[in-house]
């Protein structure tokens, strides 16, 4: 099936305008700091100069890297050399701009969140700063240690921006992601050079739909058709039409980059990373994990990076033993949520081609989506426990970890009515806790497992249940989650990244870094859910 991009008038008009808006900085790609600074980078990270490995990965060199490296070679072996003093002399470490924000808990949660938008918004700088990729339009960051844009976070943040009437900010963020697709070939994990080798859950098509809804203009989908197609190529291991042939000859059980061939001539996708080295932003942590596994270090690093691409970094979903990080094997797993998102991308491409009156290509993408839907049902639905699971294509069996990824087939209307009813029952019986939905049913110390609950998964669950008229359960989950968010805000003045849904007297925890506040997607989902109360109030 040919994948030929037929440019529509809107696309032709839109791209030159965006090109004109770009400064030279936005067309530059700075090198990843581990590559640029070599042994100096390794020494700083392994000697633990900073509690958070991300600190040095985000540092801005004050002079050209070659001069810093020359100075390091000249000084490092001298008696009394102080590595910390050297780093402080040659690098600047950006402050978190919201460090001095003081919450006023007498404000409503809505007023608090709306006061945070300017604090979390970053404007274009017009210059390259260390590992940060310059973007042409303003954008919202999550907050805390996350001072850059993040791919899948941004969709849930945009939900709140839509409710706040920040339409131009939504438009700018969609434009930024289109810019990244155009110049990097995909949306990276975030706008840092060290994130370029991977992406995150592909929500761009949902962002485009959200913008189209916000502007009440379906032609926006046609406008972004070139970028939607380019993102699809990325996930299918290609850069253009001819590249699509690379996966055609795969045998069942074989994989190429993010594409996996399965029996029955089916093709589904996995998370991956084009690099197999320690993550610069978690360098010493990754080295420590790999050293104690008995596996090839490169294999472990790629599985860790693929876990980061999933957005669920980290979780028992990716662990062979369901418990320990050293058994991570993300690249062996076909995630149910990823493939539902790619189903949505295929359906959005079909709609885009319909809008430019190309019915042949529209039908081709509908066929691809339908085939993916059948594959999801065949390989990810478990009849025995009435739930969706990930699929280990190396072992040719489903993985045992039950997680909230199972709500994605409901959100995208892939599940049957009977399947949705069974998923709803499992959510009610096993996942719903005093503070909301637990992410998985196992406690590993990882942040994407019990006892934590997360805003994006609550949104996907609530909307998925509503799609199948499971309205009572959806409302119960919604009310519990809103109550927990508001309670923590009133008690602490903070909107946080994740919540302990088992014991609401405790804050969320686990993972590689302390609990972060801000927080983009929590703000976005809560603002959207709170607005439902006002919309349901009787008019006076």
C-alpha cells in the first residue's frame, strides 16, 4: 500500500509560515552532553557531585566545550584539583523559576491552577542553552525538576489550558511539536538533546484533535497531516514510503526498531530507544543497575531507555520477575496502551485524508487501524481474567502484570461492550482505593506501581468508562480523585505529580527522584474535571 503524502493547500501554506517563524537557534540541535563532554561528563556523574543526575545534564557551558575539555585535561591530574569547583567555574545551573512561588490555600483550586500557568510557561529564548532544544513558541513545563516540555504530559496539560481559555498557548504547543517532528523526525521525550533518541507515548494526534475542537475547525487535522504522517513513519521504523518495506520481510517474533511482526500477518509496536548507553540524566543509576544484572550492559541500557520512552518509568510491567529493575525487558513487550494510541493515529490519518478528498489513502489507513484493532484483541485480551494485558512477543504469551493500561481500549472504543463491562468490574473490585485508582496491583518501590495514582491514567479511565455508559463508576472515580487532589492542595498548597491512593495520609513516592510539584498534568486534568461541576449546575 503506497504511503504518498498528498499536500493540501493548508499544509503548503502552513509550513512556510512556520519556517519563517524559526530563528537559527530553533534549527540547531546541540549535542547530547555525554557526547559533547565525554570523560568529564562521566567523571562528574559517577562521582555524584549532584544528588540528581539530571542537574549536570541540564547545565549550560559558559564557554565552548572544546575550551572546557582542554582546561579539564590540563588541570584534572594536578594536586588539589577540585572537580566541583571546576564545574562551578565553567557551567551555569538554571534555577527552577517556580522556586519562589507561594501558594495561597484560601484560593480555590481553579484559581490556584490558573495562577500557576504563567509560572510554568516558558517563552522562546532564541538561543541554544546547553542541552535545551530551542522552540519557536511558548510552552508549559510540568514543574519541579522538569524545566522542559514533555511529550505525553503536554496533552493532559492542554486539557486544562483549554478549560482556562488559553487557546493560543495550546496552538503554540501543537506548533512546537509539529516543529520537532519536522526537524527531528519525531517528537522526542522532551526538548533536550539527550532525549532525542526516543519518544514518548504518541499523543500528537489527540493534541491536534483537541486544537481542532478548541478552534471548532476540523481542517486543522488536514493542516497537520504532514506531521501526523511523519510521526507514523517514525513509529513504523521508517522515514518515508520506501522505508516502510523494511518491516515487510520480518518473520513472526522478529522486530525492527519499534515494529514487531506477529503470527497471522499482524504487526504491532513496542517501545524502543535508538541508543544503548546509560541515560545522561540518570547516568550513575543506570550504570549501577547494569553492573548487577549479569546481562550485557548495552541490552540493559536499551531496555531502561525503552522504559523511559513508555512514560511509565518505571513499573513492574517491564520487569521479567515483576519485582526488580535488573530484570527489565521492555523491548520484548508489546504494550496495549501504545498500540491503542497508534490505532488512534491511524484513524486520525484516515480522517485527514478524507478532509483533503483522498479517499483511497483514507481507506488504507482505516484498514490498517482495523487490522491493529483485531491484533490488540487477539494478543492483549485475556478471557480468563477479563482484562487487557501487555504481550511478551519473545515468550509468545501475555505478561502477568495487570495495570491501568487496560483502560486504553475503552478510551479509544476498541473494546466490545462485554469487555468494557469486565474491565469496569476489575477496576471497581481491585484498582479503586481510598484516594483513586492504583496504577498496578504490585508494590515494587517504582513510581508507576502501587500505591501511586496518576492524573493521566485517571483521565483515560474516566473517559473510557463513560464511552461504555459505565457512568456510575466513572463518576465515583472522578469524585474520589478530585477530592484527593483538593485535599492535598488545601493541606500543603501543592498540586503534585502523583498521589498515594492506598494511604491518603501519605504523599506519593518511589522512583528515581523526590515527589515533584507544579504540576502540569495534575493541574490540567483537575481543572477539566472541576469544570464538569459548573457545567452540570442548573442555570439561574
